[in-house]
């Protein structure tokens, strides 16, 4: 399979594998999630007063809405942009309440089912192939992504080594790609993970794009060559494998892991609230049915524990941690759990400023940057804070496109521009690390 420029003579041998990768995943998509989102709406509100914020919290709890931004009802406050996914059976009640209380709102999506049927974020025709034989401009299922990883491991062994760091709750392998030129000399490393929240599909798409660009441009781009010669990159395209699979087959807007709770029917834990750093404090929930449920104890999720163990084991040479999320168009750094300035603020802030400037130079897309607590919202138990507290000095979380027009349903036509601009930001951060921040 000519993923990244295999010789013409070898192409035919990989054609069956190519067709396998480009197949349509039938479960869930053939019936478009059984029309479960018919009539559902996405509404944006900005409460003007604390009284309005309090009233919204109360009605949200009553209607059991799905918050897209922020991720927790507790974070709704005066001036906070709030994007809400409302089931069709609750939309009439909420709209009536908003009109009665004169709270201003805007309908972002009239009918989520129709958006899905148009293919805004569902896989489109798999027959569209890129020149290299694997289409990086469509979203891929977990099976396709893991097959892709296996293939690159076989065909690009000089720069890639694939390994598993453990198993998920449902028994799926947690695969990581080690990317970089092998050498005996001591090399620092960068950890990159995507898809910690299942519904944020643009994350895994970027992780794949990063690997593709690294392999394609290693010989032609001096910056990429320097990166791969001097550093290793540990890349985990799908952190939350169970949740990601579930978002393809059952619930497009599933966020959490898929672990069972002995006392509640609700499943899953927020894998970005399950880390041992101010665990289950502000911005996290102790209730298993909430999207920001912190879990029964820190590292209760096998996925989180596996990554934490790997980072602990290799923390002496892992100097940077990058995690990719959606959506908000932000580049965040510690702390998430408190309003405080990190010791190496000047170095990290400078890297963020230059990365955002580089990103904007491509299509003019503006990102906000700064400490997560003040730029986004306060949240405890995050992977970024944990990595920083455990000795990785250079930790960032990207919130990729967009700012709410599409939200989690970012169309496939925006994968390429999103990944292209994000590549510049990541390269900028990496070179900043090599030059200035040991």
C-alpha cells in the first residue's frame, strides 16, 4: 500500500489492504445512529448575570442537557459562552423558559440528525483516495487507525516502532507509535496523545496527520529532519479507544470511557479528570452519570493508568507533553486546577505565543492562549497538570477548531486546514524546546 510513496512495483501487493482500510464501517452509520438525534438542537447562550447563570443551571439539571461548552454545569457563570445539546423532548421546554426569562440565545443547529445525514462529521465516500493510498482527509474508525499503525510499523521500521502500553477496560490494545531516527545517543522525547474524549474526532485525525507529515517530509524539510534526528515522539492516536469506538457505533456525542459502575447504570469516567492531581476537586464531578465524572479513585481507568505508568517510567527523557482536544481554538498550559503562575512561565508562554502566531499565519485562524484555568475554565485531575507536576516541564493542551459553529461535528473538509495549521504550531513548540528549554 503506497501510504507514503512506496515504489510502483510494490503497490499491487498492498491493494487489498488499501481496500480494507477504505471500507465503510456499517454498524451505526448505515442507520445513522438509529435516528436518535432527530429534532435535537444545539443552542448557544451567554448569561448576562449570575441570576441568569443560576437559572440556567437549574433548568439544565431538570432537562439533563448535554453541555458541549463548558463541560460541566458547575462552570456556567456570568459571561460564560454555553453551548448546549438539547434532546428533542426537552427543546420546547428550554426554549419556552428562555423566552419567558428573556435570556438571549442563538440556535446553532436546528436538527442534529439532519447535520449527521448530510455527512458533516460522519465518514463520507470511502472511495475518495489520496495520492498516497490512505485518505488523511476523512475520519477513520478505530479499526482503520490501528490497521494503519500496524502497516506503518511494517513499512517504515527505520523511523517507526509500534508497541502497546496495556489494555482498555473492554480489552482493546492501547497502541503507541515511537517516531524518530534511531540512534545510540541519549535523546529527549515528546509525548502526544489524541482522543482522550471520544467525541472529539479531529484529535485522532491530527495525530495521524502528524505522523504522515513527519514521514513524508523527513528528507525534504530541515526542521522535520532535525526534530526526528534529535527527538523521539511517542504518539497515541486514540487514548480513549473504547469511547471512540462507541462514538462511531452507538452515540456520536459520547465523551467518557466505557467502564462500568457497580452502583449506577451510567457508564464511563472522564479520562481527563481521573489523574492524581487535585483529583475530584473543582471542575470535576463525583456523580457517575455526569460527563465530568472523576471516577471512583485516581487512575481508576486502565487507559489513564497505562499512560501514567508509561510517563512515570520515561519521565527522565520525556520533556514535553501535548494533548489534543476540541473545540475552542485555544492553546493551554498549566495550571488547570488553580489560578497560579507556573515556575517556568516565561519559557512556556513564549512558546505558546510563537506557536499561535505560526498557526494563524496559514489561514488567519485565531487561537487564544494562556493558563487553562483562566483561559478556559478551572478543572482538576487533568492529564496536562499531572504531566507537569510529575516532572515534564513543557506541557500543553490544544483545543482545535472550531469555536462552536460546527462544534464536535467539524466537517471532513476542514480536517486538512485544521491539521495543516496545527502542524506549524507543533513544529514551532518542538523547535522552541530544542533551542531554549532544556
